[in-house]
C-alpha cells in the first residue's frame, strides 16, 4: 500500500463534514471530545510494508535527524513502539517498561537489532523521558521525537487528541520489523489502551 500523503486536505474535509452533522452539534462539547479521543479508524500501515523513508524523527537534539527506513534497512529484527505522549501515566508506568523488562528486547539488541520508542514530542522531551526511565541506558531502547507528527501521519497512526494533549498524537502501537519490512502490526483499538501493544502480546 502507499503511505498516506502528508496533506491536511482530506482531514479538513472530514472536519467540515463532522461540523455539519446535526447529531454531533447536538452533543455537549465534553462528549464530543471524549468520542474523538477514543474513536479509531483502521491503520493504513500493513504487514509487508516498508517503513516510510522520512528524515523527520529526532534523537537527543533537534539537529540529530533519524530516518528509520535507513536504520532498519540492514536490521534482521526490530520493534517500533508508538506512544501518545512522553511522561504520561500509561506510557511511563506500563507500556514502555513492558519492553524494557522483556527478555526478547535484550536479545534483539544483542543481535544488532533496534527497538525504538516514538512519540509526537520534541527531542528534548524524549531525551528527558528516556533518561528518567532508563538513567544508565541499560535497555538499549532509543527514544525518538516526531515533533511535527510527520512520521506518525505517514503511517496513518495519528488521531485527534486535542481534548487531552492539545494536538494530534500517535495511537499506542507496536510494529515488529524484520529485514526492513513490517512483520506484524499491533494498534490499540481505542487509540490509548494497553491491550494489544504491550511487549508480552507483541513479542510473546
């Protein structure tokens, strides 16, 4: 499949259509926000896809650009873990720690593989978060920022979280990568839960 073009036109059309809906307009604002936060569309990224070749992710500083398509091109096995927000409760207490503590992660990294955490946050926030969760960098997991959400949008894994975070963020997900291609896709059906993307569900 072709990854979604980085354009706001289809989304804008959808927003106008939603604004015109009498049923939506009749709901209290808080209910609309709650519905939008948990409503989920099918992800466009699919098994067999290559990661989008974009130099938009950042590591440790804004000038240190990372292209995951290049990073995973020569890697036998790896995982991309997407989270809605650095420092948020479920991300910090459950989701990312599940990978830090999983024995398969250490094995993947020992074999030369990559395990990365991606969030729509800036490089400084992601570095601070990584330092908090993994102070001496024992896990080998990398924390990458997607400041403008371009990588997330290219995967079609963004959602409207304006009611909570003030902008569009990444759904909670995990992608297992083998030989540069997506082997399996694990996207939370409600965008933010921890049912299908935890390490034990993804790595076994």
